[in-house]
C-alpha cells in the first residue's frame, strides 16, 4: 500500500501536451517518472528525454512496478489503450475532462481521475500551482492518495465527480477553445487586409482581466448588446466573402442580443 505523502513512482501512458506538463510538474515535486509510453517511439522518446527516464512504444513493455499509471491520451484512443492493458491492483487514473471514472474499472481494482483544468501547449510553460486539479477515485483511500499527489503541484485541488466534470469540460470548451478559434478568425481577417494580429492583444488581455472583477454578462460590450443594427449589418456585408464566418457572426450576435437588458448602457 502506498503511504500518504510518499513520492510516487509513475508511468505516463501518453506523451502529449497534458502528459508533458503533468510529468514535469510531478517530477519537479520529487516523484520518479519510471517510463513514458506512446504509440510512436519518437513522441515517447522526446518526452522521456525531458523527464530523464525511459520510453517505449510497445504497450506490452510497460513497467509493472509503478505506484501510479497516468493515462493521458485523447478520449478517442482510451478504449484502444484499455483493451491492451491490465494493471490488476495498481492505481490508474485518466486525465480526461469528459470520460467517466468507471471507464478504468476494467483495467484495475484501483482507479480514479486526475484532471488538470487548463489549456496546455508543449511550447509554453504553465504555472501549475494555480491550475485547478479535479480528482475522483473509487475508494476513500485512493482519493486521499490523489489529493496528496495533486497537492504537491497545485494549490487548487477539488473533488469533482464524473457528472460534474462533464459539465465543467463543456463549459471549458466555451470559455477556452471557442474563443481561441475566434482569435484565429480575427487573425485571418486582419492578415487578409495587411494588418497584424498583435494590435488586438491588449484588447484580448483586458477582456480576460475584466471577468476577474465583473460577471461575464455584465462585462459584455459591442454592437450586439447595444442593438446597433447599422454596424451589425455593415459587418455582415463585410463578411460576404467569408460565408461561414458571416453565419457565425449572425448566430452569436443574435444570442447576445437576446440577453440584452433594458438598463444596459455599454459604450
């Protein structure tokens, strides 16, 4: 049995963005990363070099002597991994925001979730102490273990069940993935008119900073919330050459307009 507050021996199954950041944070906290597995030897080897450990692209070669196994692959590939993996009584977790915890019960008697709520890119450092880590486990003992481990790398550890985590993941898509796609649209429009995206960065930063103090609904500005039909129609006309973006603009504008309150007086 693993003792609380002991450093762990960990195997990462997956070598993507989440595994890269979690692996580094857990290693820096004093845990031993025994091995990295990935379907491609190149990916496994690159992360293993960063974590100063060994790698494999053969799932049958995954070490059996770790304390914890972290499955950090895309949701679509989890079933393929689980069908080839048997860990008996070893503690195994996944890092998915969507998959139920019970997805892992076929692999081990001890299982849980270790979900960091953050957007990760390999080329960008993240301050892990401020990243919420959502944990869940199939027994109180396993929950204690995950709580202790998460506390090594984050100041915000929360017990979130599978149903809550699905809602959280959906909300995160709206709060993170969709806005980032909007940035990409803005960049493309500017580039097509010989302007640089960097001019929008102060605006983007202020938009994010405002919701630290205001509710998002109260921070909304722009032509849709003001009901400025002349500007809206002009924008739609400007998007004639971008029919997909034009449709997206109209849908979002309609949604914002529906939330408008009579007392709204945004500039």
